């Protein structure tokens, strides 16, 4: 389970830095001016940040594993849909899919770390969360380099499909190893 959560932390920065590295290629393939291209990054980050707390409440209420796997499924589906896009003006749809991807990433990160907190105690918990933090840092440091390499080798679709491949690997590993847990005292979701 720890490997799946660390992969989620490693790949999350790739999800938001990867397409940013490919902006010029995206402009050529999907069109869009500077404003639309800014939303390639903004759509993901805005939806990710805005839904972290709600994703945590849903994980407590409906199960951490379920929210983790659902989030990864959303990341995977949105990345595959992004890779299928083409033609001028498709940047708007790409950005909507990026917003959806941010929602999925928030659910995956929160569901995974909440499940991890239930599995590990004491020093083991500290080590597990240190591993997640280190994985996130490695993703931030090397995500743009990997994205640039993928862009050169496989184009912008290669960058997007890398996100999909990592999401699929995390989903399979989480399905296999992550126990279901929820907060039995969780109340309904506060919509305010």
C-alpha cells in the first residue's frame, strides 16, 4: 500500500508540471491563446486545491480505499480522453479535462494518505509519511525533466499518456494492497 501512495505522491507533480512543459506543443495541436494555455496548469491546480478537504470528508464517510481508487480512475480516464483530443479549439476541452483530473488527483492523494495513516503507527507512520513527502519532492524535481524527455520522444500525447500509465499502475497496486477503512463517526458531507 505504501508503494501505491508514494507513487501517487511522485506522479502528482508530474500531473501538473508535465502539460506545462508541453504548452507550445499543445498550442500547435489544440490551438488557444495565452489565456487558454494558462488554464492548462490553472484548471488542475484550482480544482485540486479546492477539493482536498471535501475529498477527505468523502474518504472518511465512504471509505478511503474507494475514494483513492475512484480518484485514480478519474485521473486515468481524463488523461486518456486528453490524449484523444486534436484540432484547433480543443484546448477548451483539454482544460476541462485538466480540471476533472485535478479533482481525481485530490481524491487519490487524500484517500491514499488517510488510508496510510490508519495502517501505520508511531515511528512506522513517520517513516511512511516521510516516504510520501520524499516521493512528492522527487516528482517536483524530476517531473519537468521527464516531461521534457517524453515531449521530445513521443510528443505531448506521450506526456499525457505517461500520467495515464502511472495512474493505472497505482490503481492496480492500490486495488491489490490497500485495505478499506472509513471513519465510523463520520457525519454527512457538510455542503457549506
